């Protein structure tokens, strides 16, 4: 079975462009494989999203004037389940709206009964192996969510602040040191001042005592190699209880820790009576004011720096020492590195392999506990009678050691603990081995690069440890979707584009196709609503081409015969353009297949787009119109048969990208088709005959026809005017081909008479075009008023020069470049390029006209 597991969206989520892109990519993969004849499972489901859902429910309670503590844990969890029932379906319905062809009967939820059992089984396995332990360490604490979060869940925001320079007098009265800090409120917990041992400025101070302002305490001046002499003054305060680097410094030097900020984000009594109970920002203001009164605030500088915030509520995270549950990751590390280094698991694009391996090489223990109420409560019980800890998959009734009562651990597991088991738990582990052997490991995972560490690495580690088998063979890391100005898409920033609005305006197929064709492998893409006209216009083109065929099928024997029962017409009945189309479509199918197999989705989209729009519609359908409207019934039926075969193949190639319109048109054009398009066999390039020589000939004719069309357009030849064409070429075969296929030029370029050969001479008043080694002459005397055309072009040139000068003046203005948004500047630069190209084309045209006069 070709298995894909969906990255489970949060039940609090809404479909954003990242979801739309990733799920479109997955749907392309599974539809393609399904048509290739594979048994396919796309496993759907949703994630309980512990901290995110709890935040949403708490916000809803706050609107009622309540807190979770007013309800108590049990009632609050009931509210969370009610939230899930009400809103958890919305994201699923949005995925259906997107056309995701998942096996919806298998939908799972990370807290359903089976997945909860998997979580408990994994926890017990890790605990029994001695990998889960309790310990006091510095963690990232969110005072709003009242829980620890991992380093990977801290989002850093650039914030404008200050750098305060504070004097710490030496205790012996011989002077003082000036330290620079962005958090003066934490100085109340300082236990040392540190300098670099090689910093000549401070060598005399090392080993002395400094007075800590506002506290009456003294602290040592120490030397530590981790100090950056270039930061601030080169002397830094050491606050072990509230800074991760200082925590490590304290461990190296045996310093004590003083906790001056509590888990509510307020100052503790340890901070002093004047500051206890204040928020950190209130304390900062008071400390700065008090230092200023004492004359110890040397200076204040504007300073912008990255501040760690909670990824869910965006409140500033406090580094605090806390007793937490941890997981020793060292036993998981080597197998997860080996399976990637050996190529058993590959990353696409390949550059992400090094990112993964570098992170794994420096893997730290995982803080798996969260001080939340919504989530997988740890399957760990405490016996207050004898102190025993019991870990079981099933809930124990009594302590097995003393028979005493048990109290379950309050902490829930990090959401990513259950997510790490997703490929295992959704496919049968730990209870259904037969199902698991059939479906696991999965084939490919498509996800966002920003969760390589949070999710991808942990799934690999879980699969290798719990089953000694990789969870997937390939990891496709899709592009990042950005707003028009290059910033991340965000509803709060006003830079988001809602996929549901795009679907309402342009259609699902247009959304999907646009996302894919604009998104290169692993590259970021800038999107705004107008760009979805690409997909809409293409969908209209596909629809109109099918409508054209349907109208011409009326009364034809092919109307009810879908070419499933009829093979392609015999070679003897085929025209040159028929053989060209058949051969080129065979190559197209091979190229699209190879692009999809290689995860180059935008290339596949571009190939189908060009093949359908240009080769099929612009050329083939136009070339066969004389036969469709002519008297030769056999020639008409041959053209229709080839057109239908071509349409069938193109709809198949396009189906994974645009499932709705292709399925609809497939049934309209081929009412007797034996199955839906989505389960019809994929057609490989080898299924179609090749006519290489005919392809070359038609491509040569197309090049000449396009050259004639360009000259007509440039010279302003009226659309209905017929012209003569003289083709100068030493290639006798080409000259014969041009004469034989004169109908192509009559039909597509308005040519009424053709002369071709090496003896051709350019007549007076002829426009000239060059196509390779071929010269084309179009006598236009009497067709175009050269004097009037010269005057028109001169006026147009003046207008374009004026517009170009204005744009260049604007771009030369340094103020404009500094103050205007990047997107606006880029737009003006693109306008300059367009105008310069237009100017060059007009100048060439003018030169040609003057040559004719």
C-alpha cells in the first residue's frame, strides 16, 4: 500500500495558504499514485493542539467572566471536548473543500481511544527503559499559559527597547564596573559580575567584590570565557535563576541562584520589599528610576533585540528553573541519524538533510511535561503512602508495592509527544500488527520546513525506537508562502489571503493550480489574490476547449463512443498535425510523469499548462479547424478522434492538479467511460506512438508562422488582410514542406500566396523576419500606410520615453527607495524593465518602417 499520513491540523485552526499548498501537494501525490495502479491510503486526522486549544477555551470562558479554575479540571476538559466537537470539524470540512481525497472513514484524532493507548504504551516503554526522569532545570516559562514550553516553541520577535548601563561600585571603594543590560529588573537576582579573562580592561577587578545596587548585597567579579567583550561594556551581570547562559555560568563557578521572578511573571519577596508583587515591566520602571536617583544609571541607549515569546499567546517568556519531566534522547539519537545518513530516509530538497543532521548532533533532552489540563495526562501515578511511582498503560487501582491509593500526575504531555507517534498510532500500533505490516512504513511525508525538529525528527526517532523501522522513505519540505511584500502571511498583520475567499472567487482548481505552478521546489513564494487569475484563466481555457470539442461532436459517431473502445486512427489516415500531436503528447506524458515522480510539482504544472494551452489549443485545434468545417467526413472524424484522445490524456495529466474540472469534463466528453477519472489508468509516454520526424517538421513550421504573426503585429497589418509570403532558404526539404503545408500559413497567418526556395529575393516595401537560417519577406505595399505608421510609432515612442524618464527619476530618488515599501520599489523596477523593453521594440519597428520608405 502506498501510504501517506496527513500532517494533522490543529482543531483550533483555519485553512491558511500553508495548509492549502501542503494538502494540494499531498493530494497530487496520492491521486497520481492511485491512477498509476497503486493501492493508496491517505490517512486523515486532526491534532488536539494542547496549548492552542486550551488558550481558545480559556478565552471563551473569559468572555463569560470565568477562568478554568472556576470550573475545575474535569469540567474544563469537558469544555475542551465540546470545543473539539463544535470546531474540530471545520478544518476537516475545509480540507474536503480543497479536494483532499483522503480515506475519510479512517479519520483519527490524537486523543481518540486508540491513539491515547499508543501514547500510554510509548510512555511506558520509554519510562521502563529509564529514559523518563524528573529534574530541576531552566525552562521557558509562559506566565500567561502557566506552562513550560520547549526551546523550539519559543518565537523570537524583534522589539525596540533600551540598553541600560548601570554602575556597580566596588566594595573596597576603589572604583566600579559598568554593566549593560536589557533587563534591569533581573539585577535584583544577580549573584556575580562576569568579564572575559583576556579583557585587559577588567583584569584588576577579577576576584574583587562589587556592591549590587538597591539590595545591600555584594557579589564577586569573575572571569568567564563565554563573556563577549564587544557586548555593551564587556562586563555583564550574572542572574543564574533567570537567564539560560547565566544558569550555565553559575554551574561552572558554583554560584548561588536567587529567584526574583515567579511563575505568574511577578517579582518575588527575594527581590526586596520595594519590588515584590510588581510585574516585570512595573519593576523595570521602578528599578531604572531608583538607579537614576542614586546616580548609578550611567546612560540609556535605544536598542533593538530579539525577545523570546510564547508561540501561542505571544507573551514574553521567562527563563525559570522548574521541576519538570524530561526524556533522555541519547538512546534515540544514533538510529535516527543513521537512517538519514544511509539514505533510507531522504529529504527533498536535499539541503535539508544537513539541517536535520546538524540538529540531531546537538540533541538535548526533551522537556515532555506541560502544566496544562487539556492533553494526554501522563500515565504515571504517585503513591503518597510509600512514595512509589507507578507507570502503566491501563489505569491501576492500587499501589502494587503497598496497596495504598494512587494519585495521577497532574502534568499532560507535550502535544508533540503524541504527534511523534502519528504514523504508528494511526496505522495500527500497538495492537493491530497485521494492519501495521500492511500500511507501515509510509511512502512520503509532505510538511513545512519549520517543524523538522518539532515533528519530523521525533517521528523518525519514535519509529526507529519503538519499531526499529523508519516511518517514511521521503520527506518533502514544501515552500513557504509569503505575502506580497515578503512578510509571512498573517491575519493579525493584515497580510493573509484566506483560501476560502480565493475558492469562492476563483474556484478550488484555480487555487490549487496557481499554488503549485508558482511554487518551486523548496523555494518561498509571494502570493496575493490577483495571482490566482493564472489558475482561473487556465481553468477557463480547459473548459472552453472541451466545450469546443463537445459542439463538434454533435452528430458524430464518436459522440457516444468515448475513445476507450476505439484506438487511434490508422497511420494512413493521419495528417501531419495529427502525428505531431500524438508524438508530442507521448513525450509530454513521459515528462509529466518524471516530474511528479521527482516531486517537481511546479514543473509538472508548467508542462501540462504549456502542452494544453499552447500545443493543444493554440496550435492543434486551430490547425484542424479546416477539416472540422470541411466536406471531407473521413478527415473530420480523424481530426475529432485524435482531438478526443488528446483531450483524454490531457485531462488525466491535469487531474491530480485540478480534480474538479477534469472529472466533470471527463464525464461530459466520455459518458461511457468505464470508471471515474480519478481511478482511470495513468497513461505513460510509451503508450503513445512516436513520430519524431513529423514533430521536427511541425515545430519548424510553427517557428515560421510565429515569425509571420509577429511581423503582422509589429507592422499593424489589419487582422483580415491577406499577405504574400516569400521564404528564402537553402534547405530544399524545408522549402518543399512550406509549399506542401501552405494551408497552415493560410489558416494561422493570413497568407494567401507562398513562394519558397533559395532564389527568393526581397521585394521593395517588404517587412523582414528571420527564423534561424531562414529569411521571411512580407510585401506590405498597399497593405500598410508606411508614412502614417511611422508617425504613429514616433508618437508612441515619445510617450514611452516620457513614462520611462519619470520612473527612472523616481528610482534615482534615495528618499523614495528608503521610505517606500519594498514591494512598491520592486514594482517600479519592474515597470522600468517593461518600458525599456517596449522602447527597444518600438525603435526596431521604426527602423524597419523607415527602411521600407
